[in-house]
């Protein structure tokens, strides 16, 4: 699938942002990624509310192979092939996928990096408030010359 094909495919849905991702494209609307177009097919975001619809169509979740195992990603399901010929129904599925992606975004915790930065900032602010302890200056010792060994 190329970019132009995807733009035409989602024309009835509305404007989408298509960007390179992995071996294909990530498709988003309103800043939320809701679909993946990969060599293996077109996958829409799904959750407990929409997965039964995919199952009823005989669709499968996205899977990829590592060296040691097959990984199943239950949050993206393959779009039924019949929808490529029905742009109106594809738009309905795309809206449901976007809604599933938005629900998932609401349930996410803040990223670990952001939480760690906040913790470091809080710690730094606490240190700034505390009065630093004063240290007594200790005189530095002069280095002693090395003794040569006679061999």
C-alpha cells in the first residue's frame, strides 16, 4: 500500500495524517494513531468494545515474528478485505478505531520518562530549599617523593 492509495481509501472518513512507520505507515486523525498499513495488511486499533466486530468478520490480531517467538498485538486487528470496496462502511470502522484509540489514550499513565523527570525536578527543588551543611576545609597533604628500590 502506498500513501496515495491510503489517502483515497480514507477520503470518505476525512483528513488523515500518514507517516512512515516500521515497514509501512501509521495513520492518524486528530493527533491520534488509529491504523497501521504494513506489508501484512491494514490494521485498525481495537479494544474490548470493537474486537467482537473483528472476530465476527473472521479477522485476526496483528502478529509479527521475532527470532524466538510469534508476538500477537491484540490492540490492532486486520481490516476485513471486503471493506476495501465499501468506502462508507470502511469510514464507520475507521471512526470506531479512532474512538478505540482515544479511549486507550485516556487510560494510559504518564510515560515513565516524564514521571522520572518530575521526580528529579522535585528532588532538585527540595535540595534548593534545604540549607546546605557547611564543611570544614581540610588542608591537602603534599605528595611524598617515591623511594626507589634497589635491585
